[in-house]
């Protein structure tokens, strides 16, 4: 099933497919705030998942027999240094 197009016009009319609703300026701002917060959370969770996957790969490489210590760095070496 294809997602319906979501359109917000200059008149603050929110259209989803054939449905529409009129938003007050404060409702439109509140909706924008919720969308930004939810999108930011999703991005952060995705980055954390990627970091965990990278740490797992590095951990597996550290435990592999006959590994070359100079071939890769540990996850701690990849983290930004805070002073």
C-alpha cells in the first residue's frame, strides 16, 4: 500500500490524501515541533544501532584467532576524545 501524500499549504491546511483539516498557527507550530522531536529521536536511535553494530564487528575482530592488531582500531579509539 502506497502512503498518501501529505501537503501543508501556505493557508495551513493539512491535506493527507483526500482528507483535509485547517490548522491554527499554534497547531501548525505544535505539529512541526512534534515531527521534529520524533524525527530526531528516530535518527539518534538509528545512529546508536549503527554504533552498536560497529562495536560488535570490532569486538568479533578482536576475538578472531590470528588477528592483526595493526589492521583495525578498537571502538574506544574511534570515539571522540573529550578533554
